[in-house]
C-alpha cells in the first residue's frame, strides 16, 4: 500500500470532484477514521474552492492543482500546490462570528473552519507556486 | 430532495453539501421561496458533511425567508454537521431542533 498518493487535477470544479473521490479511496485503503475523512474533505473543499475562485477563475483554463496525501506515524498530511499568483488564504481576516445575522459576513467562513478542523495549517510561497499544508492527527 | 408537508415545505438534502452540490440545495430552497412558500423545514439527517459553501446557502435562505416574514428551521443534524455549525459560530443563528417532530412544533407554536 502506498504511503503517499499524489494527483494533479485541473483547477476547476471537476478537478475538485476528482480530489474528493481520490481522498475517499485513500481513506478507505488506509482505514482512516470516518470523522478524520469528513474533516479533511471539508478542509479540501475550502482550500480548493479558494484556489478555483481566486486563482484562475471558474474555468481553470489550463491551470492545475497538485494534491498529495501522506500518512506517517498517525499524522495525515495533505499538501496542495498551485501556480496561481501569490495568495495566502491564511492572511484573510477571520470573519466575525459573534455579530447578529444582519451584520454577519457570508464569506471567510472556509478559512475559519479549516483552521478549526485541522491540527495545523501552513502556507508558503515556494518558487512560483502557492503551497498549503494541512495536518490532522488520525488518532491511531 | 423535497416532500409535501402541509403548509411547511420540507427539504431533506442527502450526502455531501459542498462546493459542487450546494448549488442544487440553493435552487431547491429558493424554488420554494419563489413559489411563495416561506415556512421551510430543512432536515439534515441524511447529510454526511457540510462545508462553508453549504453554510452560505443556508444563511442566504434564512435571510431571504426572514425578510418575507417566514421561518426556516433546521433539524436532525448529525454530529459532523453539528460540529461545523458550532465551530463556525452559526448554531445560535439558526433555529435548530433535534427531530423533525420538534421542528414541526416550532411552526405550530409560531415561536
């Protein structure tokens, strides 16, 4: 069984679906706890939709996202790389989740959720690529 | 995705509510609203997980329903879905009940 799984998909919604399907298969093959798989699927949806929305527009237009899953000593590490202009999703200010409904912003929740669902979230600009690393303890 | 439920529209999405599927939920909810149905019960028992794309749709629907003087009640959230509502601070924004029966009472009581 491979310890690392890497795939390259178009920066588009169909590409996002392929990543979700692939991570389901990875989770099943590695017998990851369902709650870990669900948390990572939400974080993947947040991070990938950010790239598709802000990076290249809805169509992707030839751009690709590279995603890899690695399980090592009870820690699942997901690395997401894209060649969009520099964009640090973690630099976005957290949304106000204490105000009343009328004053509550509808965006920005994705980053908040990702930070809370994952144990670690990192961003770096690596050469001409954005790299986001998510880490989640699998409890095993 | 929907069923006839008297004067309360019941919407019961299934599976995952994420970037790829939230549009379908939005069309369903706003379809009811467009048909003049402003009392909506959203049963989330069949939902495996929800991302912020789904939360945004529910927030948008809640606002629209509220503006029309209606009511939107969520019910039967599984633990993973409940966790996302809690983590995002949205549990206090929505009317949430444990069961569909309790949610229906909410409409009957008019509170």
